[in-house]
């Protein structure tokens, strides 16, 4: 049956249900290499944690000898999460970091990834020697309390020691010992850690996380102005928090800046390469809306993140799920009770402003003489008499956390040399602030919308929920939220960096693989490398398959291969009444997890016979799965049914199952089968009267269809659109639903 595009608005929406069908044809041979059925894992979030989860999951699974299928869902249009770039002047040759800007030599995962993927790195601040002004300074809103003329020269170090005594050296030693303790979390016996709280305790970091940075430094004999002037400037630029409130571990992390670097073109490339190396399926602009427990698996419902139409809702079943984004921002409807739900914690709302201008920073803005250039990077602390505040009020009188002159750029529109700036602040800098900052004349340089392009030629604003308020704490979020549901973002309350999110992803990946390995070890059939001979059809055509695959997801074959039965003893299985194509399709699924029924260029073809052959094969395959009790295979076949119906041929025509395929399904499935419901709902949502003209329509199907229309008429089902919405997520069968139906059948037979 076919329906042209002009008549199928509802049908097109209906067939946006599941896009899990893979089109590659896989041909098995008797010498097929032994491997287990793939373990299907969904990762929600393609930032540092999600990318690292995918990358390390792939590596750990391969090292343990079992395959994984990884699908990464990301609501944004890009990989990298809070690590992303934008293009100055909208010119792709001028990328600038909008999020995570640097990592350091201590960041083992990041540094190793750069080497593996052969990425180029440079200093996070370009050499700006030709630009006048000190390299860096700390401003308290009135005066510069520290000025560094060059990049860490000996004279600047000498001045620090003269002003602060031994505090800089003591702080450096404390930083090294504290971060050294943290690095133990990368190694056995701490790694992998099932509990972040226990890991922090095991490496001895509770004394650092349980107190503020100010208290931690005082407890270690570091007092005086160094903490206020230098360490607090660092906690403010890195975490928008004052030393009196941020916990001690994070304060020390802020001081671990040795070997700071950035990937040329953007740090996001690390995570893009990680996901590519994992061979993961990446679903960008896709938002996961709900998570439902289905037996031992999870049903993810998802839709286009831009349109957010319920008619675009799709669903897919996974063995495990990794939530690699803060739970409170995931907008995820979990339809079952979690043993533990991550708490909602306050995140910093950080305003990032990027701009280009032909003007240097105004000396007058900072109280400098007109002939004294302003520093190129300006961090802030508070005046000594100003009481530090927490939360959104923590910025205080300086009004911003940092201003950085990143580098010289050439305006591609004017060809003139300009300066590229980045500002971190608690609120967006307005035109008055920017006018004073750049020393512009008032008011004639202003337009109705702000400052004219001759003074600010390009401007980009972004608001991030950049990191949590790192308050002192002694307990941290659980990593395992459910049997096979894992969470990476708990580590952000400990340390929030690209590296630590990557560590959390690596840790979760190892936990997932270790759990899976233990499950396989407890299932001897999983490692049955013996070859089973399968005789198919009346001619007893012979196929060969590993026992580990044949019994992996089928209750029937698993039982038949037990040694107390003759099939198990002979290591032979006879499928006399089954078609060889169907059996080949099933064995392909057993090895690869794919439903292979596509003919070359079939989707584009206007030839009805091609589409009929595909639907016929799918119908017989579903009945085969019903007969041999393989829920996963049946679910995958239905996903393929639905996916095929979403595709138009070259004439903008949709093709659907005919009465013949519907009859096959009805003859081979019990009442209330998901396959039957799919056929009925399809006709309700998209059918035309002539579809029922054929006298060969199955009588039970016609009866089910009539019942559905009567339900609509009498209000049990309100309208067709509600049927479409229900259909999106209700065709996945679970072990519990199968058991219930069998119980009903046994009870009927007993009567």
C-alpha cells in the first residue's frame, strides 16, 4: 500500500516514532568470528563527561572482549557541552573559546587525548608583546593590588615573595600535596570508584572539601594578604566565588595552573574525537524527554530539540543509560521511582561577553594615569574592608570577575587591526559600562541599540550555568542511580573542570563494563564458543552459529541448548518449518544487533514489489521472534517496521504493510500483540478506505480496527492525534508483559 506525501501529514508524524533501524546488510558465514550480542548503551549529553564515557566505554569493552553499541544524545547542535567556540566576526578562521578555555599539564585524560588524536596546542594566551600594558594584574575595584609585567619572570616572582613572604611557596606546596591526593583517584585501588564520597575519603581529601578555602589555608599555616589578593582572584576568575565560601580543594585546584594550554581551533575537538573514536551514533539536536524502566532495560523517548513536537517523539530501548549532564538541567521525566534522585544544587549564572574593538582598555577606568596602559588581563578581588558575599552577590564592588585581552585580530570587513576581549561578569555589561571601559566619548558614539560598530565591531553574549557553587561538603552524589542507570555530574560539586568530568565519564564507563563482565561471568551460556548447527526448512539447509549467540536473548533456544535435551547434547537445532531468509535475518541480529532486510536503493524505489518484499520479511521475522520467544528481536523488528514507514521514495510516496503482511502477523501473534496494535494504529492514523477493499483482509484485524474506531467515537480515545502520541512509546515489549500474557493463556487453557 502506498500514500503520497500530500495526503500523509498525520502519517509522517506517526512514523517519526523510532529511528533505530540500520540499513547495512550483514552476511554471516560459517567462520564468523565469535563475539557476544552487543550491549546497547545510551549516553545523554555530549560534553566532556559524555564524550569520555563513550570513548572509554568502547575501549574497556573491547579490552574485555564484548561489543557495545553506543548512542550519544545531545540537545545542542555541537559536541562539547560547555566547551565550545564561536567565530569572531562570524568568520570561521577566527574561533574563540566561549566555554572551557584551558587545561593544564596535570590533566592526564585531556593531555593524553591531545597526543592520541594528534591535536595542536598552544599557550592559552597568545603572545601579545606588541600590545602595551602589563601581562596581568589583580584589581580590587579601586586599585591594582598586584601587577605582573611579564609571563612569570623572575622579577615578578621576587616581588611576590617580597610582598607576601613565604605564603606563595607554602600555597604552592599545599596545592601540590592536595592535587597529588586527588590524582590517586585515577589509579587502583581507588579507581574505579562506586562511591564518590568513599573515594574522597579514601584519598584523604575530606579535610579540604569540608572547609572553605580560607579555612583550609589558615589550617595549613597560610595567613595574610596572599589568599585575599592572589588565591581569591583565581577562585573568582575560575569559579565566580570568593575564598570565604568556596571549599578548600577547589581553591587549590585554581592554583594548579602550570603548563596551561588550549587546543588550537577549540578544546571541543578533544571530545569530538573521543566520540568518533568510540564509533558512537551521535544524535545532535535531539532531546531525551523521558526514561522508562522496561524490565532490565530502559526505554528512552526523544524528539527534535528545536521543534519539540510531541508528534516527533521517538523511542528506543537500551541495556544501560549514562546521564552525562546535570540532572536538574536535563528536563528528563523519569517515569519510575529512582533509588536515589540527585539533589538540586545552585549553579553559577555566568555572563560571558566577547567583543572586538579598535580601542585598548581605558587607563582612567582603573584609576591609572592617561599615559599608563591598562594591563592586558585583569582579575579581581575585593577591597580589604568589603565583606565577601556568597552566591550571585559575590562579585562585589569591582562589578566583574575578569577582563582579558585575548589577542590582536584583523577585522575581515574593514581590514583594520582590532583587539579581541573576553569578560566574565555576574550580569551582562551594558553600554554605559563598556563606554567607560573603552574610554569612548559620550553620547554621540551611541546608537539606539548601544555602541556603534566603529567602536565595538562585533559582540557576542552567552549565559552559562557554568559550574556549581563549590560550597564545603563531605558527601557527594551517587554514581549509580538505578540498576543500569549511571550519573557523571556528581563530581562537579567536588571539582568542576573538563578534566574531572572526563574522569567521571571514564569511571562510569569502567563501572558499566565491570558490571557487564560480571553478568556474563555468571551466565555460562554467554561464553559458549561451541558451534551449533542449525538445520533450516524441509530441505535441512545447514547454517552454523555460536551457542553464545543463539541462546543470548531467546528463551526457547537457551532452554533447547541445555544438555538435558537432545538438541543440547547433539549441539544441533532443527527449524524445519521456518524460512531460511528469516533465520539468516535472525542470526544476523544475534551477531550484530542489526535488522538486515534492505535491498539496495529500496527506500528510493517506486517499485511496490520491493517494499512488499521488505515488509514481508519483517512480518515473518516478527512471527519468528514470537515463536522462539525473543523479545529483543521482536522489538527491533517493530522498530524497523516503523523506521521504514518514515521514508519517502523518489516520488514522495510512503509505503506501508499490505493486507498480506498484516495477515502473517495476525496468524502468528497472540491478541494484544504490539505488532497487531501497530498495524491498527497505522490504519487509524494514516489509512485510506481503499486499503480495506481487498477481501483477503484478516478478520481479526478488521475487528480490532473497528474496536479502535468505536473507542474513538465513544470517547475512550479522544482523537486520532492522541492515538499517534500513545503509539510513539507503546510498541516495546518487556519480559514482564510477556509473562503476563503467557499466564493468561495458561489460565485459559486450564479452563
